[in-house]
C-alpha cells in the first residue's frame, strides 16, 4: 500500500525507523533547500543512506546538511522531484552501487546554477528598502498577501474547526506552505488541541515546534515546519518569523559571506534558534527600523531572486 511521501528533517531516529519498517522503499538524498541539482535516489537498504555505513556519526542523515525524502512508491518520489525543480521527474545520477535503475539522469542535464563564488550584495538598510519597494509593485505577491490577511483578520481565534481549516487551506494554497491536501484536516484538528490562542498571545516560540509535528493517524507524525512558522506569523507578525527554503538558503549564504553570526545550518530548523539568528541578522546590518514582517518579505524576495535554482 502506498503510504505517501515522507520528508525527514532534523530527526534521524524517525528516519532510521522508517528504513527498518520499509526495506523495499526508496530514499531521495538532497541538501536542505532542495536544490534540483542534487536529488539522488537510493534504495532503503543502501548503506550510503543508513546506519549500515561504517563510521557514520549520530545526526549525519537528517540533522545537519541533508534531508531524506522517502516513499515505497517510486512514482510518488518522481512527483515530489517534479514539484521541487525537476519537471521531468528524474533524479540526479550517482555512483552508488544500489543504483535503482531507470530513474536517474546525468548531473550535466540538471538546471543551470549561479556561478560559484558570486557574492551577494550587503543587506544594509538601503538595499532592504529597495527590495521592499520593488515587491510593492508585484501584483501577484500582494494579491495573495491581501487574501491571506483578510482570512486571518476575519477569523483571528483558533477554537472553531471550520475557521481554522479555512485558514490552513488558504495559507497552504497561496503561500506554498507544503501541507499535503489530504493532511489539511489533521493539521486543523491538531491546532485546536494546542491551546494555540493562549500560546500565541504569550509569544511562545515552542508552539511552532508543536504545531509542526502533526499526527496523521496510526501513530505517524508528519512535520510541517515552514507551515507552522507561517501560521503563527500571520497571527502574531510581531513575534514570529517565517521560515522557508529561500530564507534558509539566504541566511546561510549571508553567514558564509559576511560571518554575521556563528551558527550551524541545522539550527535554522530549530525555531527559537532561527528567531535568534534572524534577530542577529537585523542587529548586525542595522535593520532595526524594519518590522519582523518587513524582514520576512525581504528574506523571501531576496532569496527567491538570488538562489540559483
């Protein structure tokens, strides 16, 4: 039976548990941010992506640089790579001996990327202001932004299933929040169980972690981290920062190029650390005049413009 596609980010224990119970499955190994130039397919039994590999250190599979995308359905993984930058549904090639046949293409056919070593402009106040002004003329972005704002203003509380479900559905559809359509019901039900309104009022950052980990039945958990940051931010934009793959890539590039703060990339997936990192970014570059919402918009727009895939 097809159990869907699972993304494992920051949890080796759950990932290795999936391998144990799905020996006939497949694994796509890809860095955080899902660059389509590196989406390598393996069998679940392959030592390259499991604890069978000698010398593997704890956390090496999903808690550092890489994400594992898993399924027992190869076509489901092809759909996943199509949705993440490889429209032909192929995987990048690998010399791995497990080599699931008929599913890879040479890396040379992958999309072109920005030249290595090309530096980003310094994100000072002038540059941020210019990017935000340019975004105002983007009717596509502001049309969606206004629609989401209207829904959250209409139903600010989180005690009624229909209202919460409407917010989940609209946010997911217009903000590319990554929740599978089949999971919108369990996501909405989960939000009702978290004492969400009180925790939002308190600015409780651990709410994001709890909201992201959505039970979907049969004891299974699916993690919707980016969605949870967006849902909380739309209720309290003054307290919650938005995470997505563009923001992840851009902050890591800024860390490498400008050394604005010392952190490990996996910390971007730990929400209190992520907020602290963004606050450090604001302070280092003198961006205190901009609201959290402004910083959200800038990081998304700049990441979308600059990321090479």
